[in-house]
């Protein structure tokens, strides 16, 4: 079953998403936890979804930690998980490298332990220096203490013409104190120094989707994430439905302005959205209704009228904005309409 993606408006679901889909492919940072602490409602919501028979898989572009470490952390937070439930961009990029290099090849690993473990899992030997005769360079998030010298090491090797791979290119990563630079920022450092382009494995690109399907065996998956440019675009590229939760980096203005590949099937505040149906957004002439709200375009501005759950208002706004964008009307002013919602 796939509502994805006429791209015109958020879809509705008469049944709880945890019943409509067999597997939730959950992002971690900004969805399940932020800065190592569980996000509000995440633990109870995931427990209820699991108890109802939904398989939970944790799919992260963060290549720093191993699946064992991630599973242990989730379990400590009250979300029981096995290492086999965790799929990382380190695993995806390691498979991508292994498909192109012989077994036992040396690979310069610029990142954390998760990247090294994933390379070894694929029969590759991680090394630390461009002078260790590597056959390729792989770059993954190494945490806030990654030194400038590691980027220099990668640049030395890439400038020698070695194949360059990146686990992911997320420019930012959410944390307890706010938004910090992600692996994509580190990749940009090497790109600027070398003029080269890496092969990228992580969301939203196909290698990550392939790795996830191979490891989970999902038949009716739904991607759950907080980022439009990785989670939601990855679902779009894989042809599967998605749920955007507003607990991470995406705000209402970004969602309303989203291009087709960044438009989720469903929108909710947090992971409680897995446990409920989703309201329909219905067209009414040139207007769109959801709950007690009606959204339409007047001049060059989006207008929202009505009352009720603010999230329904956001869904109606998305439908109106996306429909008019599809008709070639771009640059609508949504500021006043969004400001009237208390999300």
C-alpha cells in the first residue's frame, strides 16, 4: 500500500499507522532522541507500536557508533533493541566500498568506531594514514572531537586520486544544546581542499535504502524522520510512504515550502503519530480543509481560517501551498498564516 506520492497534499489514514504498515524505519537523531536523551513521548509510543506487532528498525545517517552501541543506548532509554534492529550509513557505505574493492583492501577511515566496525564486517581493513597504502578513503561522522588533521589526512589521499566515499552528507546534526555541524560539513572541507566529489551512501540516496531493505526484510515500510532532505527524500526515492515528526530540524515554514521530493505522506508532532489514524485533507474548490481549518491563496499569500488542532491547520496549509506550487505559483507568503498556529 502506498499513498506516496501524488505530492499534492498530506494523506489521511483511517487506521493507526502502526497497523497500516508492518515496519517503521525510524531515524534516531531528532526522532527518538536528541543529545542522547529520549524525545518526549518517544519511549511510550514505540513500546505501544511494538506491542501492536509493528517491527521497529532504526535507520541512521550517523556513522559514529556501532549498531551494538546504538542498541545498548536505545535499551537504556527504555526502547529495547537488538544490534540487528539498527542500520547505519556506515554499514551502507561499507557495502558500497566492498562492491568496488577486493576483500582485504586497505581503506583510510576518517570517522569513528562505527565506520571501522562496518568496514571490517565487509572484509576491509581500516587504516589511519594516507601513507598506509590505502586503496580508498571513507569519511563518516567522527563526533565533536574530530581533529583538523583527520580532514587533512583525507585530503592528502583524495588528491592522490584514490576513490573517495562518504557515509552521508547531512550538514547538521541535532544535539541537546542545539544544531551542530554534521558529517556533510566535514565532507565539504575535503571537497574544498581537493575539488573531488565523493560517492555517498546515506539517506536520501539508494545505497542506504538498499541496505535497509536487505537487513529488515520490510514488506510495507514507513519511513519516520525529522529531515526533509534525508529521511523524506529517501522515502521518496525508495517509493515508500513517510511520516515527518516535528521534533527535530524541520519547522513549519520549511514544510510548507517543500518541493515534491521533500513532501511527507503524513505529518505529526512526534512519535505518537504512529499510534493514530491521520486526518484527511480535502479539497473544496481552490481551498483545502483539515479538521476545523481551511487554507487558500489570496493574492500572493497563504491564508488560514478556522480553529482547532494547530497541526490540522498546518496540514491544510501544506495542501494549499503544494497544490498552487504544482500549478506554477511559487513564492507564496506563508509567514502570517504560520504565525497564527501555535504548534
